[in-house]
C-alpha cells in the first residue's frame, strides 16, 4: 500500500513537471519581441492616422477627430523610433506633415486639394513600405509560432480596410500603396475582405479548444460578421462610421489576443 501511494504521488509530480515543461516550451506562450511589437504597432498607427484624417474631413472637421489623428501620429513616431530601415526615419516626418496639413486645410469645406490623394498616397506608401521591410525581418526573429504567424499582420490588414473604406466614402480612392501584387497594400477592399475572411477561419481552427482566448476571438468574429457584407458591397449604402468603429474594435481585440498567447 505504501508503494502504491508513493507511485501515485510520483506520477502526480511527474505530471505536474510535464505540464510545466510544456507551458515553458510551448510556442503558444511565446510573446512577440519588442521589435515585432513595435513594427506591428507602427503599421497600425500609420493607418489609424489616415483613417482619422478621412473621418475628420468627412464628418464635420471636428476637433475631437483631429485629436485622434494627432494621437495616432504620436504613436507612429514612438513606435517607429529605432526601426532604422531604408528611408523610414525620413518618410515618417513627411507623412506626419501631410496629415497635419490636411487637418487644417479649409475647414469650411470637406474638399481637399486636387492633388491630395496622389501626394498623400505616396507619403503613406513610403511609411508602410519601410515598415513592411522591417516586418519581414522582424517576423523571423524570433520565429513565431503557427498561431502568432496567423495573427501577425491581421491588425494592420483590418486597419487597412478601415483606411481604404473611409477614404472611398469621404475623399475618393487612394492610389495603390504597393506595386507588389501579393501585398495586402496593393489589394482593393473586396480582395482583402475575402482574404481576411479565410484567415480568420484558419485562426479559429488553430485556436480551437483554447478556452483562455475563446472570448476574444468570439468578439472579433461577431464584429467581422457585422461588417463583412458591407465591405463586399462597398459601393452601396456606405457606412464609414460603422466600419471604422468595428475595424478599430477588431484591431484592439486581435492585438490583445496576440499578447495573451
């Protein structure tokens, strides 16, 4: 009887050690590196500044909306520091200037200068291209888990949807932000909507059985279902306020989900 009890205790102890080792070594618990987090946050901030600018121009040029755009620019500046890739440190101030000039341009009218879309698209593209270069390097150091890899660019891609949608609703289409057809920056709303729908389904499969993250993923899925049809039929009954708010919430939930893995 004594040996049976001892063996049971030993098995219990070994089981606890096994669980501990699994938790320590599991890639699910590996957080993003500081460079990876900086890169992701900078991409989101650059696109949020654009989104809030378009909201500002189209929704009455209210000071509160201008403050949101300025706050996003501040986050872009903060997160891009130390990411010295290509001309990034020069392109961020140039982009900031474009946003700030547009925020104060003829507040009596929603219209912007005739060449704004081209100039703004070029400035935003320069920032995002630099961040994309950094993202390629950051994604590999350290190697991300399968779940983290699926999540890696989702926040920026959802914010990109909000940027493209609000631009189309308020100021007209932006120019393509990348010449690489494989980049989400080169894709229109319907293409990226279909791609994101597939990737969210893949993420749900990868995280199946993870009770600790189920509520966050469910929040993302609910918001996504709410705007999915609007993004596919973006030429009919545009709803930029709904899409912007929903994408912003999705980005918040996705980044919180990624930090919890």
